[in-house]
C-alpha cells in the first residue's frame, strides 16, 4: 500500500505567471513601475518634476489659519499643532497637491504614534485600491498591502479625489499628469536616445557585412564590437581581424537628429498646459518683470486659490469640522495680493483726483493721461454721463439764480443775496472737502507702503494757503494714521465756519460710487 495519499485538483481559475496584469503575483513592496507610468516620468523628466514642484509649493506656502468658532486656534505663521494630529502641516499640504497632480488622488491615514497619540500620515496614492464593486453600491473601502493586505474605510482614511464627470464614486479617470503622458514620453525617449548614443561611444547603430571569414571569426568580431562600443572610453580603440572585407551599414541616427528644438519645446509646453502653469512661471522666460508678476497673479487667482479652497473644503468635511474646528487658507495676505491692492488703491486715488479736479471730459482725459491711467469704453460712458448730469445741474442752478425775464427789474432782495452767497459757499466747502479727502487718502496709503506722509506732493486748488501750510507742517511729524487725521482736522480748528468733515465725501453721489465699484474690473489699468 502506498504511503502517499492522492488529492484531487479541481481547477477553477488559471493565471499566467509571467503576466503582471493578473492576480498571479501579489507585491508586498516595491511594485515595478512601467515605462509609461507617471511615477517613472516624474523621476526622469525635468519639466514634469518642476511643474509638480511649483504647484505643490504654491499650495504648501499659502498662509492659513485654523479657527474655533470665530477665534484663531492655530496659524501657519505660529503653528503649534494644537490639534496634535499633524506635526508638519506645510509638508502634508505639499504632498496632497503633488499626489493630486501626479495621481489624481491623495490619502491621509489616521494612526497612533509610538506614544499612543493620534496622528495623520501621508500614503502613497497608488497603494490604495478601491473596491469598485462596493463603491458601485455606495460603500467605500480600500485594500492596501502593508505587507499583508488590509482593508480601510473612511473612518481611517482622509481621501482627496479630483472631480471627474465620468466617475460617480472613486478616483478620477483623468488628472493633470495623466493628460501629459504622451508629451512626457517624447521627452523621456529623447533623453534615453542621447544616453544610449553616448553610452555606446557616440557611434551610430550599424550592422556589418563580412566576406572571407569563418563563423567563429564573425562571432569574435561581434563580441569585440560590443565591448568596443560599451562606453566613451573605448571610442578610439582599434581591432585587427582576418577578413577579406568588412562593410559597415549604418541603420541609426546620431546626435544631430536631436536638434529639433521645436518638438521638444512643444512637448514641454504641453506639460505646462496640462498642469495649468503659465509658461513664464514654469520656464522663467517672460518678456519682462511686469509680465511675469501679472502672470503669477492671474495664476494664483485662476488656479491656486480655487485649488486651495477645494483642498480646505475636503479637510473641513472629513477632519476639522467633526473636531469643532475650521481650516481656511488666507491667500489675500500674500505679498503679491497686497501689492495688487496697493496698485488698485493708488489707481483709485488718481482716478478720483482727476474726476474732482476736472470740469470737462477733455480735462479729465488729460489728467488720466498724466497719471498713466487707462480707461475703458464702459467706464468712459459713465464718466460722460457724470459730466453731462453735472452740466445739467449747473444749468438748473444758473436758471434759479437768474431773475425772471418778464416784468420790471426789481432790486434783488437782501435775503436772496444771502441765500445765493450761502449756496456758493456750500459748493466751495464741498469741493474743499473732496480735495482734503483725496490728500488725506494719499497720505494714509503712503504710510501703508512704509513711506512718510510728508513725502506726498499735493498741489491744492481749493485749500486756502494758510490751511495748506498748516497741513504741510503737521505732516512732517505724523507717524501713523491717527496723527495724519489729526493734522487735517487741526488745520481748520481755528476756522469754525470753514471746518470740513473730511472723513465723508458728501458730494460724491451714486454715479461716483458706481465708478468706485468698477475699479475692480479689467477696464481700469494701472501705471
């Protein structure tokens, strides 16, 4: 009787051991990266690496704050990790954006550190495999090998998935680097060609036709040739063989064929477009500094700020709101936005200054030209309307001041003279208020820029000389906004009848307010 037992084998499924796309192999770690995988291009294509780094760095370096109610709980400027979950928030934000750009998804894992405290850890986005069958039923579960397969749920994972119109639940089917794979492949192959070309001693690929030699001699020559082209150090070595004729036939190209700069540039630009980065930022080839700064500001407004808001919304929904906290990016505190607001304020001052000083459209246009302010068609239509209404009001006032055409001429009543004089004085006071408001606003803007209030050169039209001199003298010692305001008030303190309320622009009616609102629109350029 045989001591071996027989077991029946019932085959229900077969897998090819040499096919990596089947479930025959389970990688515990170090899963091989295919040639057309974003991970491989990220390592070898400089343009792609720079694009990912620029996007991730922009998000990571945005100022932010965590709020408990309306009170600041923690900030990027003085981060203390009061929640005890993330020791380096900037690094985690960088990894979120880098993962989203490269893989379309990002994952944080909730776990405990050696001391037993809760913390969050970044996970490789390609290591998380969604159970698509359960996802179809609305259940989210991932399988991850670490090294044994383990199942995770949203209770343990904070996940970021780019929105995709073709995906109902799960990671997207397309993302920035995914759409740039073809361009990355071209650049990677160009670099590989150059590497192989110089690796074989800068010799073009060729075959040899030999006459009058044995097969053994041919193999010996082939072996020698392979050693000969194995590196640049062998480029000038020689070999003597016993053959009647050896004829090389070139079948490859050399380094000259890599001179197609246009092709390489086009592929780099395709990567920039896929990653939504302006060429002037990715390649630093803007025509001038002003163009680069404007491109950067537009990029932040159109891409980085919306992306940051989306990341903050995911963090709040899955992490901070259940803790009674709220995470918010503060892009408006960046220098680039502060400079833009300063330019807007200066343009507004110049604009309102021109509107106040000008009595006609032609005069306003001349002042705009002097100030370097460009006004669009829509704004000019409102300006024309403003001056037309102003002229109409002046005509109405003129008619009211003139005596009736019929009847005998009577001497003007003393009360009417007083009313006319009071009306004229009222108009002059309003113009004085406007002029003082513009001057004070310019002084306050100078303080915000770190300049002295006395550095503002202002030419008065309606301000009396005595009061103007008082203001000029007072501004020399004004060091803050309150002191500047006191200077303007003190200049008229002895003139009770002339004292203007410079904090309010009583004479600026609804049409001027409309012009103010339009300053934020593209029709108004800045000098």
